[in-house]
């Protein structure tokens, strides 16, 4: 029986940019001489820079420095981008409400591939620490999904077992890895689908 639920941050708790937004940011940041920026926007999971930040090898401040110094992006644009990224509007309110209703019935946690400043964002801006029992951030652990070692850390931290756990993640490779590890897992495609599939795993014991 499932007793612990793990939720990804980007793409699940925080909305991914839609096609229109992505097009705007690519126009603002992009250019043939800024291939690293375009890769970061178009395919963050394949970006070595993003991987190094999520592993804790590089700080998030290094990324902002790169944007200003190497890629010659205006500080005003960078500040605007950072404000947009940390806006409360970025939160998926339906998923937030869903997790809140699960509190007390299940142990809940955020399991995120993210950088060194993400905990502050989650706790001080989004206040997600009051929503879940634990927050596990890859940069703090030195390992990222889909590496099974981060799932091992999650099991210890939440005092649970793979077969008693479920991961909701938007990235298919992470979902597949979680299942290989022995966890239940659902790929987030859209909010309605995700909530329904998670509830199916919980035999309707959602509310």
C-alpha cells in the first residue's frame, strides 16, 4: 500500500512555460552565438549547464553571471526573468490544493532536480515547506534524477520503501527510473490527468 508521495517541482508544482512564452524568451535570450542559452530553454534536461547546477557543481549565481558577462544579456532583462520565474502565478494551484488535501493521509515530499537557491525560493516565496513533510533538492545531495541514488536518499529521508512510494514527475526518464527502482510513478502530462492517475494508484483514497 502506498504511504508516501513524491512530487517534482518544475513542470508539476511550477508550470512549464507555454509555447508562446518560450518563443518570447528565445527571442530575448537567443541568437546563434548563444547556443547554450537556447539549449537551456529548449531542452533543459539535456543542458550540461543545467545538470551542473542541479548537481551542485555550479551555483545559480554562476548562471546569472554567465548571462550578464558571457552572453551579454541586459541586467534588466535578467532581473525581469528572475521575477517571472519566482512569481506566485507560476504555481500550479490545482496540484497545490491536491497535495494539501493529502496531508495527514500520506507522507508527502518534493523531490526536485534544482539548484542551490531553490530551497529559499520554495520556503520563503512559495511557502511549500508547510505543504509537505520533506523537501529534497538535488544540488544539496550531489545527485540528480534519474540516478537511483537520489531515490535511495528519498526512501531514507521519508522512512519508506520503494513499493510504498509514488513519484509524480513530468520527465519520462525520471518516471521510468523510479519504476525501475521499484516505486510507483506517474508522468505529469496535464493537471487533470495527473490527479486522476495518482488517485487511481491510491484506490480513490485521495480526499
